C-alpha cells in the first residue's frame, strides 16, 4: 500500500523505502570512505592541490542513467489535493524573486520588493517570499524597500555571470554589496579553473568570498550547464561546501541548460552526504527555467525523497525565479476558488 508523506506526497511502499534508505546510507558511507582515503580530516583533504584532487576524484561516481530514471519516476508522483495549498505556500516561501537585467531600474526594484512582501494584493493570505535577488548596485534600493520585512536581500557578485575577473575585483564586489546591506551573496565559481582541474584555486576563492561575507549567507553558483557531467556537478558541489558555502546553486539563469531535476538530485545527494560526513547542513538553490507551479512541486518531491524532510524549508531549499511566483499564485487561487484566474490579475514585476 502506498503511504502519504510530508504535505501529502505519495512515497514508496515499505520495501521501496527500505531499499532507498539502504542506498542512502551506502552513498553517505562511500563519501565518508572518500574522506578517510584522502586524509584523516577535511582539513587534510583541503591542505594541498594533490589531496583535494585525490578526494574529489575518489567520490563515488554518479549513475547517469539511474539519476535520470529516478527523477523521471519521481516526476510522476503527486501531492494530494488536501495538501496542495500548503505545498504551494511552501514554494512561495522558498522563492528568491529575481531580476538580473541590464535595464533594471530603482523603480523596478521597488516594485519587485513590494511584490516580494505581499505577493497577492487581492487579500489572500499569501506568505512573503524568501528573498529578492538583484545586482550589487541595487542592493541599497532593495534594502530600503524591504525595511520591516522578513524578506532578505540577495546580491549576485564575483563578476556574475562569467566569474571572469581578478580575485581582488570579486572581493570588492562582495564587500560593497555587504556594506550596502546584502543578507545573502550569490557568487559564481571560476568554471574555467574547475574544468582544467585547478580545484585549489576554486576552493581558495570560495573561502575568500566566505570570509568577506561576514554574517551574510553565501550561495555558490556552480553553473551546472557548463560542467558537462553529473560527476563534475557532484565534485563542484563538494568543493563549494568544503569552502564554506551555505547553499550550492545550480545556475546563473544565463546559460542553457540551467536547473534540471537530475542535476538537483545529484546536488541534493551531495548535501545529504556532506551532512552525514560533517554534521553541517548546506542548502540547495535551483535557478533558471523553473516557471510553473507543477515544475516546482516536482522539485519538492525530489527534495523530500532524496535529502529528506529537513530540506523542505526555505533555510535549506530555494527557487531562483522571476515568473514562477505568478503561476504559483494562479494555482493557489484555483485551489481556493475552484476557478482559474487570468495571469494579468497579478502584477508582472
């Protein structure tokens, strides 16, 4: 008999659940073995380029066919009607409402912040989003517009989206954003360095940015669409976490493909195994191409079935999106009234 899990998510039968738990612990154990093989502690793992190479290349490989088949299967799971409203509200609370356009203006940012605070002005009891995400020079505008609100201000930094700049320039970018009030920094890794095997350089940059962030949370963008393989996604995720990332993030949204369910699965397995190896929970942010409530709910199922219920929280999972919120609001209205509303019933900012 099928069980119903958190928020009414259909989960496996008991034998399936037992098999999944066995696989989960095996993956976590394999990561711990990789830590032990590379050195007696994570400090030793990151002590040199050689030890870092040994560790990252010693991580268990990703079964591409298995990852894609599992996410295809999970995408067929549904959330019971009685729990769907709660799931949609959770999606809203997980959104980093984003605008990253060259034509962004202070007026547009203020409108975005108003929507972030009160997503639905029709009076429906809709929670605020997690954060607004903007370019560094607009952090001050966003911060002023969100005074008294729980909505955080996130800034992309470190020569977003390419990451091609000297370290001093990247750190100055972060310092200014933090000084202007950024609560979160979304940095990009140097993909050229990563793909050429210069892991220590990538690690050192993440650590340097983390130090400059101070109390601001650090999300590290892997730009998975440029990493070519799931094994590289896994290695880059571990590298970011070893550098102190509070979140690992799929994409800038400027490269195709961006977020996909299999990539999210690989990253969720990585944060789950990192937690098992170190006791530190790191979040995952998926960004780029997630536009519908249906897609967002599929990601929640993958989160629940891969990392576990602890990650079904805005402190551990985020959606970076601009158009997703309106579709979620439309689906939410359908749940409440039984009728679909028009897209233009909601603001487009």
